[in-house]
């Protein structure tokens, strides 16, 4: 209803609609566009890095700019590309999969997005104001505390603001999944994607506070003269590393787990089989989440923690290979004997298995603390984490986007173009990163601006750069596909893949209230249960009645805008106290908006039964 | 309890009994918490050696927190499993962090 209205009212109304929306499906679009944009920026930075390393002693970009490039590439890809794209999927799919009409806190959902976006924008404004952060995405002290200029200040403020958004989003999805499941949807009937999002949200809840604390300490060290990380004044630089990795290691599971869930749904749908070992998969997901908190120090084996600490963290790290292995085998057994359809989504998923397994294997190699002294800070590590993050997260994002695109936009991404995008990306990915393992073993350190001639590193680096270009070509073809599909493709039904879970039981894209009547869930893969009994759709759990929906609001945007303005005040008040005026203005806007929200009752609105019946007549509820 | 087979009269009776039981537990735990507080203050006033004092104070504090959570905030009642999982999960992460900081970083 509201989408149709918005289209009739022109561009301005549509922009206002998106600025104020609290609808999880539209917030998913916002996350997708913003995350996609930052993904392209991060990709561009990666290309510049690879061009710089194309030949020995290259001077394509300067050493200082190179440091900024590697820092911003890592930070952008993790915090501003992968996280929001995952949030896009979570928003688009989770409420539909559990049979809910929205998330538990629609207002907070919107606030989470705008905080993330403004945090990301702060971070990238630094390019135009005298230099981006340049202390690596890990921002280790004391390099970061003495880094000249304001680059690292931008890092601190940007991540603090976008981190708050992520934390809000995580809590929101926890509450949503605990409280808003449709009747009959017990925990052990939730689709694996929902399970994975549930565990991920718990990880966000427990891991992000460590980052928040670390960033606050860093902020006070850089802006207000404290000495938490200053060894000369009795501080300790290692504290930052611990805080960062107590957050940072769970963070990599926050990235990969939702896509493990998406792969599970994709494998089961396109093999026309229920997921093999569902309960083992749930157990493995929870176990990975649990163990994820006990392994952070494997990033710090060479810090000098001593042999006992190193051994404990080494063993804990290797233990994670067990639940991950369970998952890999269960995916293969799901496909075994299934009626497999090799769609583009399936192609990315199948390619993920060997790629990710290679990454997992080098992970176990790195987990051996004694051997890690050789690998540490070499290209071997770079190869390893790109294998898990690109081979796992990026492949997963492409697969999940192909899979859920029809649910989000009502059109199937062109299959031919999808496969055409896959091949250059897949080949380019292995070209880029496989060789980096060997470069690392030959002794090429990571984060170095140049490498020298005659050390046997030329061929490997050239191959790596060629691979990066192939990946760029794959990405461009995917973008062409998105445009092509939105212009040329025809609308499809609500269930184009012959799906198994609840989101496929409603039209594509769904009406803004999602379910005309809340469905009754009678088993795992609820839609499939109904289909196998010869029914077309879900059995409703309630009579047709009025639906209560939240109102749109501009306040989340204003709250975030206030913090954005205040952020600049905090960064520049070091130079001149007059900048504090921005802090007061920004915080005033933020706190004033929060006060408005608290004092003004907003009880939402009702969609009446008659309107729903009208929608049903138009075929919206089929 | 089976609501279907009860008359409203019986139901009221049952609930009253439940409330009485609940009240009794709350009063007992409240009295114990006051007692613990007196013991804690007394121990500090009487200058008992710190080797014994600090662990005892911590123990008393933990017991009081548990009383708070389970009796006053109803965690002992049904339907609080997820709350418990989340709280103990968060606690585990926090304790792990503190252990790491006190053993690895500062010895």
C-alpha cells in the first residue's frame, strides 16, 4: 500500500519515505545500498593497493597514502561493507522467516541504520580533510596514539558511532527472534539462517562493548590527554590489542555465521531436501559462537604472552575446526542424493565449500603457536583471512543476494549474467589470494609499501594483481546484472524457487504488513510441510483482523545527524576549543530528539480489515 | 495447573496461596540480605584480617545479587531461561576478560 503511494508521489516523497521509514524491508534496502556503496569504495582501495604492488619498487602511490589505503580498505570492508550487507539480509529475511510483521523495535532498527551510515560517512570524510586513518584496521597502540593529524581520530569517532548502531541492531534481532516467532515456531523449528542470526546477535551483544571500551580509551588518549596506552607514563599498549581482539575475533564469526545460515537454506532449497543434520547444525552454530570468545589471543601469539597462554589459545583455536567441519560435511550430505538445481545462488554456495575449507585449513596452521612465529605478519596471514572472508562472507553475500533478491524486489536476478559474474570473480579470487600464501612463506611481510627486485616475489605479486582485476570484472558484471534485472526482468511469483521456509509463502515483495494473517507453523521447513500435504499456502493461526503497525519517524535520522555533527566537534576541539560549539549543537540535537521521542506518545496506526480484504482481492495475499 | 477443570473460586484460592508463598520467600530473602549487610559492615568495623575479609565480602555480595535476581526479579519463575542464558553468557565473557587482563597482561 505505502510503496504504491510513494511511487505515485514522486522522488521527493520517496526520499522522505526512506528517511523516515521503520519498515524492516525498506531498512534492508537502505543497508543494501549503503553497504554496496562502501563495498565498492573498499574494492577501489583494494585495487589501488594491488596496482601499487604490481611490480617491485613501484611508486604508483606514496608510502603515506599506501598506509591510509590498507587501513581504510580493511576498516571499510569489515565495518562498512560486510556488516551492513549482513544487516540488509537480516532485515530483509528474518522477520519473514519467523512469521513476524516487523522487528521488535522498528524505531531502533531505523536508528541503528542511520548511526551506521553517519559513522561510515565520518570515517570517509577523512579522505578530504587532510588524511585518512593510517595505523592499520587493527589500529594498534602506540602507532595509533602517536599518528600525526586527525586520521585516527576519524577512525575512533566513526567506529564508535557506527558501532553503537550495530549494537542496537544486534539487540533488536535478539529480542525479535526470542519474542516474535509465529505460533508453533519453536526454537528447533527455526530456519538455519534465523538461528545463525540469533547467535550472531548474541555475539554482537557481548563483543561490541569491548570495542566501545577500547575506542573510548583511545579517544581519551588522543583527544583529552589520558595515557592508558602510553608505556612511558605507566600505561600499557597491550591493553588495546586485547580489547580489540576480544571484540575482533567474535567479529569474524559475526561476519561468517549469518552466511553459514544462508548457505544452509540455499543448499536445502536447491537440493530439494531438508537440511542434513539440522540439530547438529544448530549445535555447531552455537558452539562456534561460544568458542569464538576464547580464542582472541591467537592474533597475538608473538606479543610475548608466554608459552602457557599461547598453548591454551592454540588448542582452543584448533577446537573451532570441529564444529566448522561438522557444518561442511552436513552441507555436502544435504546435497548428496538431492535434486540439485545449479542456479547462480547454488553456484556461489558450491564454490564456497572448497574455498572456505582452504581458509579453515590455513587457519589451523596459523593456530599452531610455534609455527605462527614464522607466519605472523606475512602475506600468509593475508592469504588466510581473505580466503575465509572473501571465500566465505563475500561468496555468501552473492549467493544470498541471488537467493533472496526476488523476495526483496520481486524480480529474479538474471541467471546468465549471475553465472557470468561468478566465473571471473571465482578464478580471480583464487589467483589473487592463493599465491599470497607462498609469497608469505617466502618472507614477504604484510602492510609494506614496496617489495624489492630479485627476491623472487615479482611473479607472485603480478599474478595476484591480475586476479584482483578479474574480481573487479566479476563485481562490475554483478552490478550490470542488478541494473539489467531492474529494467528488463519480469515480476515473479512469491515462491520462485519452490522454497521451504515461511518467507516464500507471501508475495514478492511482501506487503508492508508482511503476513495478512499470522501463519501456523507445523514443523521444520513450514511451507514445505504444507506443500507436502497438497496445500498451496500456510494455515493461518488467527482470523483476519486489524493489524497494528508502527508509525514512520524522522527522529532516528536526527539523533544520528546530531552525533555526526558532534563527532567533528570532538575531533577538532584538540586544535581550537571553539570547535566545542559543534559538540554542543550536535549533542543538543541528539538529546533533544531523544527527549521528543520520550515525551511524545507514538502509538502507531492500525490497518483495517477492509483494507486487508481489498489487498487480498488484488491478489496480494496469494 | 489445569485452568479448564477449576472453578473461578478454586483459582482465586490457588493464586492467593501462591502469592502467600511468594511473599514468604521475599521476606526471608530480604531479611537474609539485611543480615548479610550487617555482617559485612560488622566485619569491616571489627578490623578482621583482609585475607579472610575480602573473599567473604565478595561471597556475601554474590549471594545477595543472586537473591535479588532469583527472588525479587523472578528469575526462579518459569519463562526466564533465555534471560538466564544471556546473563550468564555476558558474565562469562566479562569474567574471561578480567581473568585475561589480570593474568596475561598484569600478572
